[in-house]
């Protein structure tokens, strides 16, 4: 089974879109874990109520919804989801992405066949969705398989038993909660995978689309958190300001799907 974690903060349209796509395209056993960071947008809570009712009526697979009383940020939301997950694999998805048919099972198959890979991401297009996106996704699916370095913080799958090896109780257990609200919590996790000898990998045979920054646009002082968390990251890994890593740097090998 795979556990799918989606943190949410408003953006009802995109939340409905990704959850609908998961329900329509995922043919393997899964559980969906939604961690809501105190959404206030009209319709969000009614939608969550509808999802819970649908599960009671056996219309959907397992769905767990956790509603925070305030916006706890990405790291804490991920930790809540991970601690509740029962899957052999855990997928972390932003709510502003589009997935292709059977992409989760294809990525699980790659992990099943490559035990040395602890964390895996797809390639992606971003911002404006290309008109030929679905054709491109189908073409990529049939291309020769290639695995390369890189990861995306808005969609990655990892092995539950492996992340337990990286647990750090003083920093929030799985995800380091010193990275407040957003930025660098994913970069830190990927650095920890790399330092354990298992750098995150990307498969070129799975394509997603990321609309990009739909939640960031809703966070006041987002750039302040970026600067503060960059300083924390540099201090944690003893990096100078000249060699620091931007939060999207781990995605650079993963932007060639456009």
C-alpha cells in the first residue's frame, strides 16, 4: 500500500483537482492523508465533510483528514501525515499539481525493482500547462527508462522504513520543523537522503504538471521565511553564503520536460 500525503491551505479548485485525479487514476491500494493548515476559503470545509461522508458510504478509498487550528507550515504538516501513514511507500504531493494516469503505480514499480533508491520524483512541466501535455505524458511513459539525480519538493515518494532511519527527534522527528512555514524543509530532507548514501532520484518516465506557488502566493511574508530558513539551512550544514543552496536547486535536473 502507498500512503499519499497532501498538505492543504485554501486553493479549493486545485485541491479538488488533484484529489479527483488520484481517485480516478490510482489503481493500486492507497490511503489518502490530507493535513489542512487551517483553510478559511469558502467551500474547503464543506468539501472535506463531503470527502469524509463519501468514505463512510464506501465511495472512495481510505481518507484521513487532519484539521489544524492554525497554519503550522509544511514541515509540521508533513510530520503529521507521516506519523499517521501505514503504507510501505509514502508519497508527498502539493495540491497544485496534475498527475498522469497510473503514475503512482509506475513509480512504486521502480522502487520495488530498485531497493537502493530511497526517494523518487517524476519529471515535470510547470507554470502554464502545455497544450500537448497529455500527449507528452503518454510519450514519456513509453520512452526508454532513465533514472537520474534530482528531486522535486512538490511530488516525491520515499520508503517508510528508510525515513525512519533518518529520524531526528529533536528537530521534529521525520521532517526538521526548525524550517518554519515553508522553504527548505524539502531541501533539508533530500540532503539527509544524500548524506545517508541514497541521493534522491528522478524517473524520466513519469510526467506531472506543477502550476507553481499557488499556496506560496497566499502566505504573507513568504520571502521572509525563505531568507530565514536559508540561514538555518546554511548553519545546519555549515555552508557559507557563497555556497548556499537555493530551495529549488534540487529541481534543476528535473526541468527538462518542457
